[in-house]
């Protein structure tokens, strides 16, 4: 590791308390939007597609962090970048994966179900995964030791961002389904645009701190994201999951909630440079790569088994 790369571990993202409150609200709004689009039928889809659901969940919470851990050792990116990559791999997907699945002609009901279940599981599994994989990393463990990461406190923070807005959203969707169906597309669009805007402002507002490291982080993120997308599709293919279900699994594994990652980095790692830059670059590149892949799949066809057309939102 060169001295220039080592210096990124001393860089801190410049953000005040009001900015953190805005980020927290955006993340909660994203989860609220997911919940508005959740119906009992989505959970019943889990019973109809047990193999696809199981494969996707295991790939997210076991295979991806393990492969990410190995990738950080191979790339030799240094402590804070390595921990940032591990943290992103431990994040659940956001509703971007549902949009990309819809564009690609994949199983939207499965995608929504996986997003919901993954986010609920992440309340408990994300802190444990970060503590475990970061703790055994030969370099990233130094950061965890220095900050004395409290997995219980992180669990509570994640629960606030995920569980409360989800409970509110699903309650509204159950009591006022027509209203939820009407406002949900707008909520999703606004929350996605707000998250992208926040990430872009964060990066450009701190660009002087990061300009010497941008290319290194971009290369690491591109490799990491490509590996994550490939893992999702490859593991689904290996378990002989249908093409219709491989596409949502690909995006559920390959698309991570980088905004949630940023929130954790601000709250528990004091905006640590390498971690913050990985999350910020991932949040932008993830969407670019996902749109490219979903567009290619849409042109290629072969997703929906009966007609080849992309399913309507919520359609099984």
C-alpha cells in the first residue's frame, strides 16, 4: 500500500448534524416506499418460490460478505477501503433492485418479497456480519478495535431506519390500499432521487479530500459490483433457478443500499474517508451498472416465461 493510499484512512467526510438528519429521513422514506408496495401476496410469493428466496437470501448474507472479504485481501486496498467494501456487502438491497427487475423482465413479486425480507433480516444480521468479517480482517480489524464498534447500538440504529418506517408504510398499505397504490410510485421516485442527490452532494462537497483516491476506489467498486451481480446470477444458475427468477436474485445480491451504508459510516465511523468514498461511489455506480444490465436483458427478452414481456408491478 502506497503512502498516498494509506492517507485516505485519516480523511474524514465533512458533514454536520443537520446533514445526518436529512440522510436518516431519506433512508426512512425509502423504506416507507418499499412498505407501501408490500402486500400479503408478496409474502405468499415466498412460499411459492422457496428455492429462489432461499438462494437469494443466503447469497446476500453469507456468500457476498465472504467473497468481498477475499476480494479486499486480493486487491490490497488498505483498512478503510476494505472495511467500506465489507460494510456495503453487508447492507440489504434497496427498492432500486425492484425497479431494475421490472425493467429486465424478471419476477417483480419475488424481488419485492426478497427486498422486504432482506431488510428485516438486516436489522439483526448486518451488525453481526460487519463485526465478524471486519473483525477477522487483518487490516480493517484495526479500525473496529479503535472505535469499539457496538453491534447492539448499530442494531438499534438500523431498526429505527428500517423497522419504524416499514411498520408505518405497511400499516397504511393495509388500511388504505388505494391511497398507497396511488402515492407509492411517487414516493419511490422522490426517495431514489433524494438519495442520489445526497450522495452526489456528499462526494462533490468533499472532492478535494478524495480526488487523489477516486480512481483507486472506482476500480475497486467496479470490480466489487461486477462480482456481486455475477454472484447473484451465477449462484441462481448453479441451483437451477429459472431465468425469470435469476434476474431478481441478480439485482437483490448485486444492488446494495449504499445510503444506509453512509448512514452507518457517519454514525459509527465518524465519516471515515475510505469507507465513505466506497459507499458514495458505489451508490452511483450501482445504479449505472444496474440500468445497463437491465436494459440489455430487456432487449434480449427471455425473462417472463409465458410471454417474454416485463411484468407489471406486483404481478406474480
